[in-house]
């Protein structure tokens, strides 16, 4: 079994209309898609992670939401949007590919600084080739790396969102994980432009994600 990690981006720059409104606001950022699935009636469900001021994010969602229904979970500096929606043609075709071929996606799918969506596929070589050939013409996939799949390998850092990796790098550079500890949440927060409370929340999620992968 092999893995291929790459980034995907539609010509329009977004997969669903709601994302266009988020992209237009420099104060918020799409972080990751933690779940994506198509239902029996052809509609789809997904869970987005969005960072920024929760009130600002909520305002954008309320103004531009075209979903069938959604549920919002607010955090300090992040929002999780559980959404039920009618997929665009691009998303519909990608869901077709997910159902047609036997492969797994190593969740979450993480948005990069350039607005692309980083995805890791797990499958055999033949299936990976077939998936590449089936990607819609108006959607572009760029391979970043590939190799033999090993659960819990160094690829676990791809499970972190871009913002979480930024916070983790800052924490390491500030000496937060040195013994004795040389930095506080406030020190890390100053380095990344977040509040200490938000940094603490990010670090708890980072540690939980990495420990769940490292410890069987």
C-alpha cells in the first residue's frame, strides 16, 4: 500500500460558494476539512475548521450560507462548521471518484497558505493512477510526495492544520518544550499573533493529535 500527498485546487479557487466568502475576508482562514461524505439522496455532509474571530466567522456564514442545514461549534479563535449541502459539480465529481475507486483519505484535508487543499490518498499504485486520471479537468492536483504507507510514521505532521504547525514551530523555537520550560503560552502567542488562550487550545489539540498517532 502506498500514499500520495498532494494539493488540489479548482479553477475558481474554492469548492463550495461559502468558501468564496471566507476567501474574500483576510481576517479569517479555512484550516481543514475533517469529514466529507455523500448521502443517499445525493447531498453531502462535511465538517470545516475555520480560524479567526468566531463572531466574524459566524457573520459570514449567516450572510452567505446556502446549505441545507448546518451546526456551528465555537472555540477560542476557531469554528467548526458541520454542514449539509448540495455539492457543486466539482465536488460532485470528486465524490464520484471517492466512491468509484478503493482508496482511503488520511483526514484531515488541510488548506495551505496558498489556498490549495492538501490531501493524502492511501491505495495501491494502479488505483492511484486511475484516481489521477479521473480528477476533473477544472481541478488541478499537484503531487508533493509519495511512498510506502506506514501508519504513525513521520507523516503524522500532515494531520495538523497549517495554523497548528505554525503554533507548534513557534512553541519549539521559543523553548516551550525545553526542560525546564523556557516559554509560556503568552510568549508563543506573541510570536504568532494570537491570544495566549488560543495558543493553549491549539497546543492541546496538537498534543492530542500527535499522541493518538504515536501511542497505539
